[in-house]
């Protein structure tokens, strides 16, 4: 039923009204006599036109508006949310799929709510679009189930209508968007549960716990948690596989009923690199689904031992302390070459040693350290060391009184392997020098040296002068005191390798300066050795996923750890599918993590099965300065099939918290008596301003024009 009315309203300003009356009186007075004289009727006509013009001007000043008001009675809205996620395709006990029962329930609900406007909204990971008719409900193949999101989406969609209730038809098996407690909205939620709440006979891999980074030759463990339901006297067999090869097998005890059981699996990684592995459990006879009987994960295997060569023709305490440092590590292995009687070098307990004649002799080492002395370097040795660095090796020069950096000939031979170049006559300057961080250089692999300038570490007594860093080198640490700052640690990437030099001496003095000095020495040399040997291979942007393999329907989470603050500037990412020729299938902008300063995160969308690479870049949009990447896989197994039972308990909690009720499937047609379906009145009001209308202005002009024309016709002056 509809009704409408309209009124004219004005601004009742007494001054404007008074001005209009005075103008009207003036018009009467002005035509009391005319020249030439006119009859009373003609003077009255002229006065009437002027009075009308003045009155129209007064009305114009009072800003009149036409207010139209209409009332209509409308039916309330009931939103019926029908779950079309993958779990709704499950057949319980050989019956029809759950989606068929949901469609029947939706039909019963729509038929019983004749007084309401029933809107059927399918949903899975989100609302599937506009409302559909009963026979247009899509099949149950959605990946992911976000019940909370669907309820909130329905409330937002009908915010302008009277939403009387939300009816949720689902099995309650959630897979997405349910990390927190349900927060009731503005309308009651009535829930209709479909699906068997008792698990059928099933074995599944619930989760896998493992170390993402492992070392070759080291025995590693994988902890698999197996979920079992409705099992009758069965021992599960769990396997750890790498490709087609079974690495380990675990047999559980006899299982009965439902629960969780753990399986401890072992393996020894034999090769470096990233490998895909799988935990799988043998299926039961007549199992509900075998798709959840396996889970894939990835590990990154690194070398179990970092090989280091330290040769010094005039060894000092650095040789001893670095040897002890390596002996205290399970992964650092040091070969130390010292002067032999009669010339040359020898390995302690290993006979004589000669500098390799070609790069192959050095390639087994991840890092070469030299202090100098003896005859090093010859032209052949310098060329071999240069080729070693260019091929991906790392070298560290530690300054001493006989270091090659003090001799022009050696500097010339090693110019392509050193991060410094001659800027005068190299020499050792004596004094007291303190180590402090260099300007505008981030080196997270170094210990905190900011306190060394306050006297917490003994000063170094010498520094090599007459050298300057090369164009591509960085200076993470400098020496202060006795004049201007001098470089202490200089590092430069060279082709595939890296070169570094310590220009202060003797660094071993710290190791003898108590516990704090020993910590500083071990921290500096240990961090530098680890970085040069393998840490430099780590990207400036460490990109990680919360898992290495996901099931279809799950949302991968990306975490980015920039090595420095500047490495996170202008950060952006892209997802590249295997075989896509590098074309991104999705792009994203990582956002700062509020709980972890300096860390960024992103949640990706639903991706189809396949292998993916996450590539994150930072820097100006026209050219990234740093880059990091990782890989993950999406398995064809749907997350919807991890648990096959319905969750009537969750549906009951949602109904209770919102003020609704739980409705049995067979009672879905009785909802009309549970929901307030009283019609409501909608009042629509529109205001139309007259002041801005062209016709109103034209009327004023027309009245005054008519008066003027009549005066001319009558010959008035």
C-alpha cells in the first residue's frame, strides 16, 4: 500500500516578508495618479503587475521548496545462505550428496516464508555473487568455507533493507576465515545442519612437523600426526618418501575408534638444494576418502661442513684462535697451513702442503684466509686465487706486519682479488684505534660494535694506511683515533665470489682481553667467516611461506624478512606459476607486521594446483635493488576433504550467540513461526528547491516585462 503528499515550505524570515509587503504597498501608492492621467482600471492593472512582480521577488527571497512525501509498505528480507563448498559434495552413508539436502531445505524455507522476500545466496570461500533462484544453486565444488564471512557479507548487502534473519544451511565444516570467535551481527542467525556429524572410517595426515633447513649427512626427524576415525582394530603404516623412494616407514600400534597418533620418521639428506618430500599413510579398506592420506613438504638441504683453508707464512695468535673457533663449531672445518722447517708449508699432522697450482685445488674450500708472510704471492698463486674468487670462492686477508697488502708488488699481483687499492705508499701507522660501525652500511651478520668506541674493547695498536676501498667495496667497520677515520673491514663482491680484508692489527689482542673481548673477537671473526663462506648467498630479502605445500583452497601466507631497513623500501611481490614463462599470476604488496617491527607479510588468494615461485623485490619501481624468492606447491587435494564430518556444534554456537535457533533439517519449513516477518513502512522524502528553477526566474522577468510593455502602450513616462 502506497500513499503520497506534497507541501510547499518557505523560510519565514520576518524581514523578507516585511520587505515584500512594503514593496506591494509602494506599488499601490506609485499608481495613485499617472501622467498622462489614466482610468482607474488601467492604473489598477499596472499596479497589479508590479505588485505581482514584487511578491514573486519576495517569494524568491524566502527560498521556497516543494517537499514530496511517500509511504510504502515493504516485506522483510530473509537471506538464506547455502553452503556450496567441496565438503557439501560428500555422500554420507551412501545417501545423496549433502548439497541435495541443502537445496531441499532451501526450497522448504522459501516456500514457508511467503510474506518475506527470500534471497538465496550460495557461498564457499565467500559469497558467490547475486542472489539465485532455487534451481540455479551451483554445484558443491567451492574451495574453502568462510561461514563468518558469508554472514557478515549478507548483513552488509542488505544493510538498506529490513533484514529479518539469516538462515545458514551448511555442514559447518570450516576451512577459512574462522581464526577468531564469532561476533554476532545485527540479526539472528538460524542454522540448518546437513551431513553426518560422525566421521566415517578414515585415516588422514593431520599435520607434519619438520625442520625447513637441514644439513647433508645429518640424521633428521619428521613428526607426522595421523588422525583416525571409526577405526576397528587397525595398525596404520606411515611412510616418508622422496619422489618414488621410501626413506622410512613407521607402523603404529593397534588403533580403535577415533583420535590422533604420532609417527616419528627419520632420514639423512644426501644432496644440497631444495627437495620435495611426502608423508603418506596407507588407506583403510573402504575408506571415505583417500585424498587426505598424504601431505607434501619441502626442505632446504645445506652442506653439513664448511671447508676453510688458513695459510700463513708468519702465523700469529689469529691462527690459534681461529682454529679454536672452528673446532667449537660442528660445521666449520679448518685446514691450517703453517711454515715448515726448510721452507714451504705443512699441515699439522698432515705432512707438507703446497699452494695449489690451479683453481681446482682451491675449489673444495668455501673460504680461504691468509695472513701473509713467506713467499706468497707468486704470480701463479695470485692468478689462482683470483680465478678462485671469480668462480664463486671467498677470501679473507688479515693484516699483519708481513701482510701482502703492505707490498706494492703483491698489491699489483692481487689487484683483482683485493677489495682495496693503493692510494700511496702502504705502511703501518701506530696508535690507539677504536673500532666503530662504518657510515650508512648495514651488515646484520656482524656483532654490535657500537659500544667499542666507549672503551669496552682494547684499542688496536696499528692500522694499514695508504690503501683505499675499491669502487664496489663497502666499509662496515672503521677505525677512529689518531686523526681521521680509517677503514678497518672492507668487503667487495667480485663476479661470483667475494673478498674481504681486515686492516687493523693485531685483532687477536681482543681475545686476550677478558670475557667481553673474547666475545667480540669470536663474534667478529665468526660472523665474518660464516658470511663469507655461505651467508653472503642468502638474499637481502628472506622470503618464507608458513608452509612449503598447501592444499587447494588454503591461503598461503608470505613473510618477508629484509636484512636491513633499506632493503624493505618500495617492497612488492609477485607469484609465478611453473611453466608460465615468468608471467606473474598474482601480484601483492607486503604490509608491515604490527607485532614484529621490520617484518612484512601478505596473504595470497586461492591458487590452483601446481608449483609456484614467490619473488619479492624492493627499491625504485623502475629497477629493484634487492630481491628474494622462495617456492611452494599447491596440491590437488582439496582442503575441504581433510575432515569429512559435519560440525553441528559450531552451527549451534553461531545460532545461540546471535539470538537465533538451530533448526532440524526436516523442520526447515517451520521457520515462518520463528522469525519476525512483520512488514515495515518505508518513508521517502524529496525536497525540490524552487529558487534554482528556470521557470520561476522566467515568471519574475515576464511579469515585470509585461508591466513595462503596458506602460509603453499607454504612453506613460
